[in-house]
């Protein structure tokens, strides 16, 4: 990468090259997250006549299919290109959204949610792999945490705004809501195709030219075995459990607040505010990485999740709201830092494939988390079910403690600067 940096002619040229990467990615983040149905899709499904159990099954199916599809779509992304995989995924999601608004038959929705899950898998892993490799090509991976945090912030804040707008657009028609989301995804595809260059696994942008071929792995599986230290495997599982807590928690908080007496308008505002908080907090990721490091941030985030779930069990609506808004952002910092560790750990040649394997674990755990939390809330009540589910982040925290105290090696290469200081 030294040669690449020198060829650019100094830091100013490098910064300009980085901006040429980040600007279209930031635009893509805004458009790809302008999904107006995200905050009201449960109401849409209810109006279609589906029961809570049927809706839960659709959500579980979405994440399980996405998880299973992660493996083949990751390999495809490395073979045909990361940008091509993203384009295929976003187009598939857009088609499925249009199909949902024109149908009312449950088996059709099952099929469409399967297609949407495949589309999500095509995008997952490919977007961050493409962004990271473009930064590698420009010798600017040191700024990845800051860039990734801004990318996350823009996407999450846009999601929050889209939720509010979706509620207003629904007053016109559900068709406007879903067609608007599909149009945004189509524009995101246009931005990628016109402004972002393609990178394939064969490009191997992090391998020195003509060197290191003896370490080149023929398959993603061999590459995974080579980089899979016990600490890295633990981080994958712990990160998966964190997402399996956060994602169902955000969705089912709608039901918890409703059961505690909050009206629909208040619930929508709280959830939208949660997305905004979750979008702004990651801007602290770079500072947290430099001052604390991911090793400490991981258990802190898990404990905050457990506290939020426990406070939701008190049955007081304003306590639930305060806990949700105050604590929902911490895991977003962890997600950015962990994503950086994963990208550092895996080689460019199989980056999309390996990140898809990691996403497979996360998706499978999220799908299981929906089923477990849903069952707990049905059996114990929404508040008590939330409190009982706090056992999941606590378990993840216990799994991480040996890595934290032994300072076990997560990557096969050098550890982050924070671990050397």
C-alpha cells in the first residue's frame, strides 16, 4: 500500500481520493435506508389480516433465509463483484416490496419475504467489503472506523426520518409508502453503478503485488480456518448475540409500549427517536476505539442492553421509553468497532465470503432471538418477557470475559493500536 500512497502524491491527494469513495457511499447510505415502510410494516400486515404469530413467522423467516443465503451470496460477491451483488440484492428487495403492497395472500407474502431475505443477504457483507477494499486501494484504512461510523449514522438517521415520513405517507395510501421505498432503492442502485467502481475477490487489493502467494487460500473455507482464532470465533458469537438482542428488542418495544398504555402516535415517535439516537451515537466510535478499544466496549454495550431489557420489565411506560432512548445507541458503537476488526481479520480475496459467513451466524441468532423473545412475551407478558430476555446479553458478556481478561489475540495479524498502548 506504500506504493499506492506515494503514487497519489501526499496526504492531500489521499484525502481527495478518499472523498471520491465516501461521497457516493454516503449518498447510497441515505437512499438505501429511505425505507418508509420500516416503521409501519407491522400495521400494514395487520391490516392485511395477519395475526401476530403470522407476522412473527414472516420476520423469523426473513432473517433465517437471509442467514442461510449469506454463504452462497458471499461467494458470488467475491466471484462476480461486490457492487454487482449489492445491485442484485437491492433490486430484489425493491421487487419484493412492490409485490407485498399488491398482494393480500399469506403464502405469497411467505414467498416475497424469502426473496427479500435473499436480497438482504446479497447486500450484507458486500457493502462493507466494497467500502473497505476501496479504502485499502487508496491506503486509507486507518480512517475506516470514522468513515464507517458516518456511514452508519447517515443510514440510521435516514431510517428514523423515513419512519416518520412513512406514517404520514400512509395517510395517502400504502402504495405510496411501498412504492416510495422501492424507488429509493432504485436510486441507490443508480448511485452505485455511476459513482462506485467494482472490486472482485480476485483483485486481492490487500496482497502485495507478486508477493505472498504462498499464503493465498484457494477457497473461503480455507481462509476462514486460517484466520479463525478462538478469540475471533468468540467475537463472532458474542456479536451475534448482541444483534440477536438489539434487533428484536427494538421491534418488540413497540408492543411493550403499547401494552403499557402508550398510544400509536407516541410509539411511532419513540421508535423514530430511537433510530435517530442509534444513528448519532456511532459518531463517537472513533473516539471510543482510540480511548477504550473494542475489548472493553463490547461488554459495556451488552450490560447496557441487559439494563434496558430489565427496566422495560418494570411496567412503567416512561421508564421503558427513557431506557430505550438512553441505552439503544451503545450497541451501535460496538457494531462499528467489531465490523472494523472483522475487516482487518479477513483477506481481501475472500472478504465478502467471510463477512457473509459472519453475517450468517448473526442472522441465524437474530431469527432465533425473535422466536425466543416472542415466546417469552406471550408466556410472561411483554414487560416480564423483556426482562427475562436480558439473560441473552448477560450470557454473551460471560463468553467475552476470558478474551477481555486474557487479552487473547483476535486477529492473526497485528492488534489494533489501542491494544499496543
